[in-house]
């Protein structure tokens, strides 16, 4: 063995046993061990291992740090010349002097598992291509790892231990397989031109710095990374199977390094490239398992969060920190992607938190230039551009939400469809913004830089639409949002398939210009191909159903692009075979149906909320020309039961003519199933004279509109003018008289009038049930963004979503109460401009909305910050909003209402950040109005503490809002204070 190679583990042991004793009868080392010296710990100097090293399971080394003599100027000049050749540098790395520390668990800053094999003890037979003959692996024993890191990470962190990369030797065959220094250089350049353009997880500047640093000894993990880079960037021959010898060798080398505890950033980077290769060439289930393995390895290293035990040393540069961020985002990206077509499986990694930063500018990072990395929600704005990889990560984050939503079968139907609509709006906004961010529309001039993020958007949307376009399992009596989402899905399948086709044309034009080499097809990400497959599958359905030649031409184009992509990634060929197999099966099915009559139901005018006119006809299909053209596949056809006959108009008294009340009145009268008498207060003069002037995202621009009647007080009901419904949309402020039950008392007919409370808070029904025990009390939970900037002028910038259910009145039958709720939902939805659905879990719904109202609403009011600015205000979300929301979630669970795991993030992200929306309580404080803090803060606080749930954040918020309310009461003259004393002398 070369004399410059470090002493082996056994040589270390022999050296330690030869150390002299310091005390009679006790053999002590003359100095502290290297680990205790570096960490400035007290060392008992016992031989062969000190007590501290024995306790935490690390190798104890008493060897002195003996280094060779400094090289002469001539030697150093020669060495610098040799560095120019990469292979020479790698080979020379085996002869560099080292510190001789082969154990783990002490401080150090090595980032790779360095070392090389000698000729006598190399386990090169673990890599069949390197050893010449395939043999059983004979691996050396794994290096010692501090088990304390996993058994008790708190103790590990308390002692401030660090884990040094073990000494793992590089198989000589691994270096020779990389070819000459010129070939290695070409491979690296080829990798950065191809894979790095769409999967930039390796820092170009740091990699070259490592290679050109004579004091850095390249290690086994760096050799593994080079091999993985070569694997991922290699284009396979048409007859070559993807499980090449290089692929098997890389997998074997990774397994060996893992067995030696050689866990480093380079190791997980190599594993991610292996996973990308397996995804691109459809090597399953290996791709699924490798991606999950990468997530586990990232967790072990501590890449997923900063406040967890870290296996890697602290990063010394911004570029290194950014590289780690990108590696973990790559884990999330692949973890979400492999679950697109593989349904019902949990992710291996959690969703990133709101304070997680997206990758920064790709070009700046490659050059080592520090730039700003925007928070995840900030880059969601359509007005803020982001780098291509950042957009890819953002699209992957939203893809995770879509896949998780589809897999969540326990979500109540009314919220499932509403969440689907919200995901549709969010993803469509991102998909629409990405083409505008592209540098050019000419694919020949520049490759579509954002094609990966656009493709992931299209894949996610097509997956979402495929779930909701099928009506065979639809519930005819389901919520209104079900029909709205179905319409969005059917139309979206056509729109997004066309968008995917346009992207495919761009890529084909680029490849035709640049060729199929490194600068052309080699730059294509395998993550792009799924959207082409889904679009092709949709056009195959359209073609078989309508015989539309345009669909056939589009299908042909997509199949050509899949064949083109197969030259780089074999998964395209697998997708193509699935499409062709489906075409054959459909052709056989259609042929079988041609001999008989088909009874079809044509859905006419499927507008949200409107009556469905269903037409039935018996059709005799003709060969090659079906006489009907459904909007999607036959699996998506369904028979919608018509509603009951047109009802007589209900008489509705709507109390509260502000922004929410005006939109509610407009919805009720638009459907022509209700005549609304609205009670206004401060805006009565403006509304009674000029009506409402409304700018609405649901209704458009409405000028000088008036309900049936406009009043300024609740009138007493008579027998011939009794109201069927009293809809209360006022602020519910029980600490300020008069109470709601007293306010509406003149209009209530005992046992007849249905009272609808479209109000916030918990337990709001109890005073009403006590006052009117024989009346039905309905719950209305509204999700809407609307305000009244001046009397009678309403701005609605967020769609109206209303959940109606019956509060449990023990004096009435549940069937009667449910029937009343269903009737109101029907009337409110009849105009087709809103999403109104029946709520069968009223308490669950109200607890869910409290996550927003009790926390974000109140904190915005106290701080005078809107929902956008509060998310940008340093740590306000992390240390104020989120803790308060988690307290509400805990109280709801204790009360028997398990909220979704994502409810906190969903509520924080509900309002688009750049909308800068002032929630209702903030609008009230700015206007000097009373705030409804008792029902949305006081009641959940009292309920939670009664059940024993700690709610310290909510308690502070409650008393702060109580003080704000007292201020408002003083301004209104409801409280008096002693006059100010005269202290001026």
C-alpha cells in the first residue's frame, strides 16, 4: 500500500494501544483525543477510547496531526499544472496527505466521503463492470456512526456534536469508467448543457471549485455523483434497454456507499439523478421506490428544515445553502410527480410550509451571485416573475395539493367540490401566467424555458378535470358546487388539452431547429411528457365519440411528438403504447355498438346553478359519423334529474344591507324565486334613492339595482305580509344592544318564519332558539370577498360561496329542518351566479371557518394589516397566525370535529397575497364600527378552555379585541369615563 495513504482503522487501533500510560495501573494517553480537542471537551484520556467517545459511539483517535512537509515552489507549480487535467487531479487525490481521522461524530467540514482503494483490499467486485467478473460482493464493515443522532437527537444537539463524513475508498474501476480527463470534462459540460437546464440541483461553481482545489480530496461520493451525471445525461441507443450496465453499476455503488454510512449532499444528488433517469425511462417500481428513498435520505440529512438535527456541517456560503434548498425542492418535485398516475398513496415528504423559500435565480446561482429568494406565496403572484426552476417547484407544490385532494376521500362533499374549484382557480391562474413570462414565443430562437413548469401545470389540471368530469358516480342530489366543478372540468379538458398541444408544437419546432443532440432534444425534461400523454388520451376519446377530424389531427400530432420524445426518454414510448392500446379497445367497443340503437341523454345549457334541461332521444349511430357530439367521453355522460316545477316566489326579509347583504339579495332575486325586502341602516338614503352600484366578479357590473323593497327598520309582520324567511346578514355583536333576537322580533311569526343566520361565529343560534323555540334556525357560512367603499357602492372581488344547513333545534324534527335548508339552497342557487350548497355538518363548518376568522381576521384588525401584508410582515404568520389557528384546530378536534390536516395552510393562503384583502373585522376597525369578537373569539375560547384545551394565543387576541371594542364603545358614547384632570400648574 502506498505510504501516503491514511492508516486503516486497524492501524489506528494499534497506534492507540502503544501510547504510554500517565498513571500507575491506568493507561492514559499523553494528550486529549482529536475529537475532544476540536470541540474543546474535557477528555479523560483513557486508552483505547475516552469515555465521551465510548458514550456517543464515535471513533476515538489519539494520533497527532502529523502532516508532510510543505511542497516546494517547483512541486506546487507542477501540481497546479496537473490540476488542469481532471482525471489527473482525481488520481492525485489518493496521494494527498490527510488528517487520519476515520471515525464519525466529531467536528469537521468535509463535504464528501473521501479516500480511494488500494490494490490489495479493494471491494471493486461490488461493481460487476469494474471487476471484470460478477462475484458476490465482499464489502468491508460499515464505519462507526454515532447512534445518538437517531436515538436521542436532543442529547446530540445539546453536546453540539457534528458528524464527519467517513473514510470510503473509491473503486479504481469507477475512476477509469469515466474515461480520460478530456472525456470527463466533456461529460460534465454535456450534463450542464442538458440535465442542468431543467433540473439545476448541482452548483456548477462549487463543483469546479472542488475539482480545482488542491487541498480538497475527491471522494467516493463525488465519484458516484459523476457516474450519476453521466447516467442521467446519456441518450440511449434505440435498441438499448434502459437497465444498462452503467445503471446497475451506479445503483451498486450507491448501495455500497450507503452501507458505509457515506451520507452527504453529493450522495442524495446522485440518488435524485438516478430517480430522474428511472422516471424518464419508465423503470418502475424502482422510480417510485428511489424517490421515496431520496426523501428519507433528505430527512436524515436534515435538508427539509433548519430547526432539526443536521447531519451535514453548517453551510459556509450562500451558494452552498441555495444548493441544499434546491436539492430538497427536487425531492418534493419528484415525489409529487411519481404520484400523478399512481393514486391513493401518501407522499414521502410533507408539503413545504409558507415560509419556505423557492429557489432563487438560476443564472445568478450558477455564477455564485447572491440574489433574493422570494417566499413561496409571494412568487404565486402573476405580477412577480420567478426563475424557471422556481416556477417548476411552485407548480410541483400545487400538483401536490391536487393529488392530495384527489386522494382525500374523507372530505365532506360540499367542501370537496369547493376545494376543487379553488384548486382549479389557483392552478389556472398560474398556467395562464407562465406563457406570459416566457422570453419569446419563437421556439426556434430559444427553448421554452418554462416548459417544465407549464407541463406540470397541465398535467395537474388534466388530472383534476379527469376526476370531476365523469358523472357516472355523481350524486344527483349533490351540492351545487358539484355541477359547477363538472362544467369546469368538461370545459377544462378541452382547453388544457389544447394548451398541451401548443406546448408540444413548440418543443417539436425547437427540436427540428436544434436537432436531437445536446442542444436540442437533450434539453427536454422527462417531466414534460405526461401532459402530452393525457392530452393525447383525451383527443382519442373525442375522436371515438364525435369522429371529429380535427381531434384526429391533434391526436396524430401528439403521437408524433411522443415518438420524437422517445428518442430521449423511453417513458414517451410507454405512454404512446397506452394511447394506441386505448384506441384499439375503443374502436372495438364502438364497432360492437354500431349494430344497435343507443339511448343517449343530451345535457343542454349546463350553467352553474341553472335548471338542467335534459333531452332524451333514441339515436341510430352511423359508421364513422356519430350524430351527437358530447363534450367529453361517454363515461362522462349522465342523466341529471330535473328540478321540481317552478316555485312561487318566497317572501324574504334581509336584515343588513351592507356588502354581503347586497350580494345575497342580488343572488336571491336573480333566480326569480324570491322577493327581497332589504333593511339598510347607514346606507339607506343612498340605496333607496339610487339603488346599488355593484362591481362583482360573479355578476359583472350592475348599475342602480334595487331589491323589491328598501326599508330602514324591521316592520311588524301581519297575517297577509308575513315573511317566509328572515335572512340576517348583520354583524353579530352580542355585547352591544339591541340583540339580534330583539332586532328581528317584530317580523317573526312564531312557528312559521324560517330564520337564516349568515353570520360568523360559534353558538350564534342559541339565543335565537331560546327566543323562538318553534322556529327553524338555519346556519349560513359565507366565503366571499366584498366591501362597501362608499354608501351603496359594492365591490366584490372574491366569488360568493355559501353553505346552508340547519342548526339542531331539539323542539323540531330533523326532516323538517333539512327540508327548509334544501328549499333555501334551491332558491339562492337558482340565479346560477353563486356556489350555494347544503351543509350537513354545521358545527364542523363553523369550526373550520373559525380557523380563518378567529385568527387571521382578528390579528389583521389588531395590527391594521390586510391578509397580504400580514403574510409579508416578518414572522407574523409563524408566531401569531399559525399558533392561533392550531389552537382552534385542537379545540375543534376535542369537540369532535376533525378538521383537514391542511386547513391551516389553506386558510392562510385563501386570499391571493397580492389582492391585499382587508378582512371584515379590519374593515370595521378602520371605519370605527363595532367588531364581532365575542362570537368568533370569545365563544371558541370559552368552549376550548371548558374542554381543557390550552389556548394562550387566542386568549391574548380576545382581550386585545375586547380593548378595541371598548374604544369603539367610547367613541359611540356607550361607555363614559371621568373627565381628564387638570395637571398643568
